[in-house]
C-alpha cells in the first residue's frame, strides 16, 4: 500500500468515525442538555433522531453526488459542512435550535459516509479494496460503541457542548488529509439524474412514524398531530418501495435483496442494531437520571463492549473463515440478547460490578461474535464492483434500526412509566403540588425520586418511591424489547444464512484467512453472480466462509 493510499484510508476512516461517533456520543450528554436547555424525554429523543433521520435519508444519495460532481469535492464539502454545523450545535441557545442544527449536521454526514466508500472503491483495486472496506467497516462499528465513553468524559470534565467542539480539530485534520492525499474521481458510467422522489419519500416515510411515536406520549394516538404523520409516513414508505423498484437510478437498489445472504444479513442488521442502539441509548439515560451516575461513569460503563469488539472481532472473523457465517451470526445475537436480559437485575441504585458489568460483558461477547461475520457476509454476497453500495446499504439499515428503535422504545417507556406511576399512587389523594410533580414526571420518564424533593411529609416519600419504581419498570421493559430484537436477529440468521460450499481440499489455502481477508468482496475468477445464487470463495489465499 502506497503512502497516498494509506493517507486516503486514514482520511475516510476519520470522516466516517466522526459521523458514526456523533450518532452516539451525545447520548451521555443528554441529561446535561436537559438540565441546561429544559428539554424532556421527547426533546432528548429528537436531538438524536433529527441527526439520524437526515443521515439515513440522504446517505445513499451522497455517493451519487460524488459520482457526478467529483468524489473528493463532495467529500470535502461534507467535511466543511459537518465542521460548521458542529460549531453551531456547540453554540445552540435552545432545544429547538439544537434539534434543527442536528438535522443539518446529519445532512453533512450523509455526504461523508457514502463518499468515504466511493473514494475507497476508486483508490483501491482487487484484494486491497476488500481489505480497505473491511478496515473502514470495523472502525465504524467501534466508533459507534465508543461514543458514550467519549461523551461522558467531555460532558463531565468540560461541558456537553464539547461533544460538538471536539469534532472541529478532527474535521480539520481530515480535511487537510483529503486535500493533500485523496485523488479526484468520477464515475463516467453513472446514470444521469438523481432519485429525488425517492429521497423525499424515504424522508417522509421514516420521519412521519418517528414523529408520531415521539409525540404520542404527549398528545395521544387520536390527536391529528400524531395520527396524520403516522398514516402519511406509512403511505410514503410504501410508495418509496414502489418507486425504488421502478426508478431508472434508484437510491436503494432493490435487486441486491434478491441475493439470499445479502437480504438475510440486512434483516438481521435491522433487528440486531435496533436492539443494540435502543438498549444502550436508554441505559445511558437510566444510569444517570435514575441511578445517579456521573456522565463520565455512565460513559465508561459501556467501555467493556468496545474492548471486547476491538480484541475479539478479528478472532471471530478468522473463526468465520473456518466454519462459515451461519453459526456466529446465529449464536452471537442470541448471546447478546441474553446479556441484555441480565440488565433486568438492575435496580434503582444500580451496582456496576454486580448488576451492570456482567450484563455488558455477555452482551459485548455476543456483539463481537456478530459484527465481523455480518460485515463479511454482506460484502461477500455481492461481486466486487458493488461492494461499496452493499456496505452503504448495510450501514444505512443499521442507522434506520437505531432511528426506529429509539422512537419505539421511547413510546413504550413513556406509556409504561405513566401506567406504573398511576398504579402506584392510585390509592392516594395528592395535594396540588404533588399532582404537579407527578404530571411533570410523566413528561420526563426515567427520572429519580429527587423529583419529589420539593414536597414534604408523607407525599415526598410516596411520590419519590413511585417515580423510582416506575422508572425501573419502564427501563426493564425496554431491555426486554431490545433483547428480543437481538434474539430475533440470531434466529433470522439461523434460518436464512447459507454457508458457501467448500472447495475441494486441494484448492484450499494452506492457512486460515485473516479477518481482513474475510472482508474481501473480490471475485477474481468467477463470472457475474446470478441474483440469489451463492458463489464459492475466490482466490487461493482465502478460506471458505
């Protein structure tokens, strides 16, 4: 690998790392934002959801823009936009302004992720391209999990605003690398025109239901403010699928889903990442707002997951090379789901060594067994020249999973919190001030008993205890749903994933392939695959999957 290629790889990794880091780094900072700006649970959700919604709506279009106008040009525009919006987010004076700026930040990020993949595709060839994409994907996954720890450190030692300021030097370094090392490239064979209707339909199809789910606890299902966006969103999503099946240049190439392993792996991605992102989002809030953890402690709580991913993912990649992807993709999510179920032991004053850590270790072990085989399966399901779009689709689906999981679990948590709180206090007659505290708590689920500190006498104890128990029960319900999503991903893989047929022993390499080699999407000698038909592994130095 030449020096220019190495620097190009570093630039694309840094860009995608900043984008994916920002999807989780704010999680630990949300309680501090709530105290500073006065947002409730809905506001906290929107700070994350506005970013994810904008990111996934245009993620697959960003690559097309680079194909037409120049990949380095669009990449650098995305970097500059992400840097500017990060500065503005750090200076946001109110919740509404911050949410709007987070949407703009997601739009800039949508130019970086597919741009990174397109630049890698243009810079590397053959086996080197597969290794580069595999490395890019691995660091993207690690950055998503490492976000809470970074956010906790910055929030506690400086301010929640520094979760955005930290982007600025990273963007500056990446921009310098891009201008000096990344070669400009275009795709002369790209279909002219953009799927603008597809972009609009996907944004409305995702945004409508997400808006309805976040606002439902406040307004109720029968309110037109909730019902109309929900129905319009469902209709737009159905129209989006029809549009992508008939468009000349679709943003989501549905033909890829005719390949069995690609379709099944992405279905597993939807449920596994839904459980992962949803559970870790609300775990961070619970540990701080109910358990009394500091931002740094809550952020460091998830570090074992990152460590397990970093050290074990390559080993599971090599293991997958020997046994095929079906076993680890089946067992990994199930183990991860069982780890989440161990969080049911968490109480209102959670002990990290005895209640939180064992659950996260088991969860991290299952996740480490899942990520590398899943990525390998997605890349190896398609031929080499489609590896970039395959990885882009998979990353988009992972973000959609998080977008929907946070919205759905937020609605579930709000309903469960209100129900448990009313049941706990149903036999008591509350004074006006106590009733106000209870009503306020319902708009801010996952709260501690400190909400009742302004009360006196028996009401202080009873209301405080009821709020804590309601928060615990609501959190536990979200854990169960997250665990079921993870387990569903494992069962989906067990039923649907097919291991490629083994070559005769004489054709196999004398050594096991490394994790990087497992990520190759190259097909060095086989003809174009028939959609739905699996190919054997290619190349004498590659063990079968």
